[in-house]
C-alpha cells in the first residue's frame, strides 16, 4: 500500500488527510496535533498584518508578534493558502495572488462564501474565480457545496480537485448528503476531497468509504477536548476508510445471512 | 487612524506622504520604497506579501517600487485557518 498516495496536480502526498491551522488553543498544541495527524498538506489563511507604527519620538515598539510560520516546518509540510472570508470572486482572486507571493507556491484552496451564517459557497462567484485563477496558472482546489453539477463545472473550469462540503464549516454535523457525495464520486475525474463538516473520526472514515480521495478538516481537531488525540484518530480513520473503500464492502441486505454452516448441527 | 512618523536619520528632505495602509490612512515621511516602508514598520519582508495599488508585488521588486501620495498598500501574512 506504499504507493497509495494522494496525487493532486503534480504533487504526491502519502497522507490523505489535510488539516488546518485555525482555532488552536496554543501554537504548541497545534504543532503536536499536526504531528499526530500525519498530514502533509496544511491550510493557512491570508490576513492583513498588524501594523505597529513607530512612535513619533522613537517610543518603544510593542514586542514582535510570533508568526504562524514560526511554528510550521515548511520543509515537512506543504502550505495551502485559503481565501476564507472572501465574498466575491475579485476578493478571492486578490487573496489568492497575495497567498501565492507569501507562500511562494501557486496552490490555493479557493473559497468564495455566499452567506455568513451558513458559510455556504457562492458557487457562481467560485466558478468565475476558478476560471481566472486557472488561467493565471494556479492549482485551484475549490471548496464547494455537495452539488454534483457544480463540481462538474468546476472540473471543466480546470479545478485540480473538487472539495464538496460534508456539512457547514465548523458544524461537526458529519456528512449530511451521503448520496450526493457518491454521485460526485461517480462524476469526478479529478480528486474528490470532502472539505468541512467532519465532527469525529467516523465521519472521516465514512467520507473515505464513499470513495473520497481525501478529507480536509480544521475544527474537528482543533476544537476537540484533546486535539492531539483527535488528530491521531483522524489519521487512523482516514486510513481505515480508505482501506475499506479499496477492500470493497459487502452489499447491504435486509435479512440475515448466517456466517456459520447450516449443515452438521448437533441433534438434527 | 492617522499617525505621524519622525523623519529619523534619513538624508532625504522630509516630504510627508499620506497613504492607505491596510485600510487605514497613515502619514509618514517620504520619499520611500516599499522595502523601506517594511523596514520602518519592523516587518520581515520574507514573511509577508505586499499589494501596491491592487498589484501584488514580486519579492525581488520591493526595493524598486516607490510609494507615492495616495497609494493603497496591503501587507498580509499567513495566519491560522482551515
């Protein structure tokens, strides 16, 4: 199984779990969780730096803030900048370009949000941003809803993977529309990553059993009572689900089918 | 927010510049390049990306780009996200 890597565009990843860097109680916990998750690809957000203007009379500056990159070994982890929080194609495109310059890679997890309560994607803007960024040479991984038609359009627009949600971001509800994920699996010719909605290990395993090529999550790990233990459980769940998918499950039957022989019973 | 900066030890004559920096109006002594702006703000250029009037600047060009009156500058870095 050593060759069962996740391949997206021109890159190969030995882990099918992609994890985030948000909402951790401390950088130290994040570092240990990343380690335990076995993930190789890590998402980051692009935001304005805090500007500390020097005082007029050379007043002392505030102590220098630690940067997220102080805690991520970029020789070990591949950074995937996101466009989280963007509500238009234009904003997302600007953010993707800035992320490319900050991270020196041309990969982007493309998000264009349509509504702040649900964080559901605005798929019209998402498609437009995908087309523009693909033209500019980006490897675009769009976060989208679990709509097979939108996924197909994203693929046609040049997306390197499709990333349907399992449930709303950070909701922990698990995969709400199993059958849509199954249909997307049948349609997709690019990798299918279930992105968002995972609450616990069985959700990640289910995603993989349905045939997803990978799972992307943040809150399920960062928000767990013990993020490091949850990270490890997600690593095992993704692996288990993948193996189960490749192994081929038995069909579901309504009635029992005995495992022990019917013949040779004592006293018959 | 509108803050003033001292001209410091610069040999250049003091020419006040007002720019939009990360959405805030900021006044500072000019002339200066984007590299000099980052240095004054104590920002490590290797850790950020800079957008100058909606154009993302390539790392190697920060020394050459001069900040002008009214310019819009965005300086971003990576933070935690999912």
